[in-house]
C-alpha cells in the first residue's frame, strides 16, 4: 500500500536512454523526417476568418492552461503543431479557434503526458463540447510529430557543458521553445533549427563560463550548426529572432504588471504583493535573463 501511494504521487517517466541519445542514427532520423510535420502558411489562403493575432491569443491561452495543469513540457509545442497543421488544411471560423486549441491540447496530452488532460477539465476552460475525431481525421492520425523538444537531449549531449548546469540550461531551452510556439513566425521553421537556436540563446544568456567567452560565443554556434546540419548564418539569425521574441514578451509582461499596479493603487491602494505580480507573461519567461 505504501508503494502504491508513492507511485501515485510521483510522475512515472522513463529515464533517458544514453544508448539512444548518443546514437547519431537516431538524430539523423529525426532530421530526416522533421519537415513532414511542418504546416504551410495558411493566413490569407486557407483561413479567411482567422488572423495571426488570434492565433497568438489562443496559443497564449493554451500555454497558460498547460502550465496551470502542470503538463509535460512536450505537450504545448506538440499541441501547437496539431493546431497549425489543422488550420493549414481546414477553413475554420474564429469562434471555433479556442475549441480547436482545446482539442489539440487533449490529443497532445494523451500522447506525451504521464497524466493526460481530461475532456472534463478542458470543458471548464472552454464551455464547449470536445470532439477530437474530426481533428484526428484531418491530421491523418499522424500524431507522433517531431517537435523542437525532441532534439533537446540529443543536442545537449553533444556539447561540452558542465553537468551541474544541464538542468538550468534545459529549463531555459524549454521556455524559449514554448515562446516560439506562440509566434507563428517560427511555425514554418524546422524543429531542429528552433531547438538549436534555443540552446544557443540559453547558453549565451546564462554566460556559463565568463572566463572562456569563446566557448560560448561563435564557436558554440558553429558546433550547434554542425550537430543539426544547419548553416551558421541561418542559425545565428534564428537565435537572434528568438532573443527578440523573449525581450518583446518581457516588455509586454512589465507593461501589464505596471498597468495592474496602477489599477490596484486606484482601486484599493494597498493590496498584497501577490496580486501585483500577476502577468500574462509565463513565469518561466520572467526567470530567463539575457
């Protein structure tokens, strides 16, 4: 009985297999098939009623739901992949966009989470019924899509990084990837490029070894480009774009926090610090420094 209780309180997750992570054939296979799951540009073409800002709004909402429900890090990027691929094929009304986002989270959670989201929980967020069969058919049941998260461990294992910093680097990389998923600009990029750019941005931002800047400067960019077979200039541009998205998100978060502080001061004049700290910017983003 004691063992059963312990198992219920612990996330059941397989440990990384070093044999697979160090096998170049697995990484090569991911690089070979990743473009099969890329969406096409669907604004102005397929979608007449949905605009880019609407996608960003529903993506932000999906990220907040995943964080509140403590989903695995892989769930949100995979759900956004489903959403983009569906929108690239099926004209959708804007009133159904949130429902589609909920269905995509439901499916991604079933595939990637140790404790999947239930339809009942998602109904609370959407006030709509959830019918995943239509989405599955349009995606042709190709649910095992390659996402940037699939490349994280393969990249980190091939870099000369200190073991005690890997967890921090991984957290920052996952935050960058989640940010990229909310911006359609990155939806058309290969997942390996987003993952590599996120790793580069995380390493440069953390400045792990200030006494050896060359290791974390151009040399690490060259090494990252070699690992994923990416051009150095393209990778640098992707990394800079990721850093700009981060700075933009942080600015928006600060502006919203200031607005909330002003509203609180006008309303009651002295509410707790917890209410002043509310922001639509994810907490993980505010923990990232560049």
